[in-house]
C-alpha cells in the first residue's frame, strides 16, 4: 500500500495501533437492542448489495 500512495507524491506515515478500551456486553436486553439497531443500519446502508446477493 505504501508504494501506491507514494506513487502520487504523498509520503506514507506509520500509525500506532490503538487498542479498544471498552468491552461491550451484548447479553441481555440492552445488548439485544444494540444488535438490532446496528443490523437495521447495515441493512439500510447496503440495501442494494443485499438485493443483488439475494437474486444471484
């Protein structure tokens, strides 16, 4: 990837890895609500992709 970026005259910079600091507990009612809302968002965002996959 660095070669692709440098081809356009942009210098590649190494970034530090940032570890997650929170743990999500998806069990229980609150966890189910998180999963449902995120699923609805993904289905809405990628509607055409899922339609194409369904009709293959």
